[in-house]
C-alpha cells in the first residue's frame, strides 16, 4: 500500500494527542512490556569519509583523532578488540566506516592494498569473517554501496544498516547539512537500501530529526520507510535519531533536537510504520527519561556497549545496562537482551541459518 500525507502532517495524522495515544496502544499490543536492546561492541573500522555532513563527528573532521593510526583499525588491533568483545559478552560487533574512504585518502588506499583489499568493502568482509570465526555477529554500516557489494557482505554479516536520514533533496543544496555529500542524495540512499532488502539482509534504517528539515519532509521520510517495510520483508527496525551538536563541527552552535520533537517523531513513526516493526531511539541522546520514549511508541534502545564509546556521538556516553533495567522496571517494563537480528528475522540471516549462532 502506498501511503501519502496531506499538507499538514500532524493534522493529516489526527493531531499530537491522538498519535501519542495510538502509538502507545500499538506498542502495547505488539510488544507488551518488553523493551529490547543489544549489547554491542563498536569498531570504527575506517573513519575517513568522502562526504562533508555538517554535523559529523565521526569522520576526518572528528575532534577525537586526526592521526592516520587513529582513523583505521588494523587486523592485529581488530583481533584484540574482538577478544575484548567476547570478554564483555557482546554478541554484536558494530562495524562502522565512512563512505568510500579510499577515494579521498592515499594512505587508506595503501593500507587497503597492503591488506590485499581493493576497497573498504573488501576490508569489511575480511573483518566480518574474523568476527564470525570467533562466534561473534557483525552488523555493518558502511554507507551507500552497490548491490554487488551487498552480495559480498551478505554471507558474512548478521545484519546491516543504512540510515535514510531524510528524503529531502533540499538538504543537499548549498548552505544545507548535506551539501557536498554525494552519498546523502536521497535517491542514492534509497537505491542502496533497496538493494540490501532485495537480497533479504536483515536491515536497519531510520531518520535523523532536527537537521533543518520541515515537518512535512520528516513525515514524508517516515512514509518512505513505511513503504519500504511494506514492499520488503527484511527491514527489521527503524531508528528515530535526534540531532545532537558536537564540538568542532560546523553545527556545534545549532540547537539540538528538542525532546518534544523526538517524542512526536517516535509516535508518528510507530503510527505510520507496519505495527510489528521495531522502533528504536538512542537512550544516550534522548534528553528525556527512557520511559517517555517507550510510552511514545518505541520498543527498542538499539546497541548499548558495556565497554566502547559511541564513536558517532562521542560526547554522549551510553547509560549502563543495570541502570536502564532498573529504571525501566520501575515503570513496568522489562529490558531484554537481543542480538543484531530480531527473532522474527533470524530465518533471513545466513549467520543464524548456516553458522547456527544464537
Ligand atoms: S556520511 Fe557519515 S561519516 Fe561521512 S561525513 Fe556524513 S555523517 Fe560523517
């Protein structure tokens, strides 16, 4: 079914209170009092990126690290990190890379060559194989890639992700957040997401809230995600991610996404998406008590690492698992650990089917 909105998105959906109530009811019906999250281990495999998103704290503009050695994880370091992940009982290994890093940095090209890899995708495949050989479950996020590249990754990943962020071409124009970022052109992102979904890779996408988009653009983005979920079976979760300003970025003085807007967007997402899809928000960025987000319609808190930082939002540490568990329990919710692939989608994951990981 194609979903379309009227001009005023909140009115088209029935108003804020109606959406909040409906979203809560849907979450209660399909997820009861269960809230899920994954204990993950974040590995920023290659931090260089050919894009120039105005809010980015991950890539070469990062304040944390500028030396080449801090921008890539070599295979020896990787092995140590994977061992540490096992020690901390993290099932999920989150591999994150910038888009096409080999295109903008000669050192990266030489590094990849020295590892017998043509590009960052090949290196990610190598890293995933190492993780799988140690009984771990890779979830990869390496930006916009082609169908052929997804085909290479499918046998070695548990799941993968690519945020849609926003479907607005306007945001790629000069002066906007996604200017000079070829991989943020909505058509390119949708094509890459569709390629992964056609290959039935358990998949995560989502939207970024508060980056200068209009209400209408935000709703249309949710509708696009809903249409993808209706068309393909393996979109398993949608992240509603608030913009959070980071030091040393062009948007450091921009107001962060207000909590009410995040809550409204969580509710609208839950209301518009197919009801059994998982709706997630990051508890380290929300700016409100966790149960507010659950009451607004979310049922998942994403990856929470017991040991690594959130390299994307490095100034916002993840809350501790026990703290979240206690807090949620006091409001009647149970926090349940999941891996990168939700139960219903495990039949699509080669890792679960072939390697029998649990
Ligand atoms: S695509 Fe991602 S890593 Fe690259 S500049 Fe944009 S936010 Fe940063």
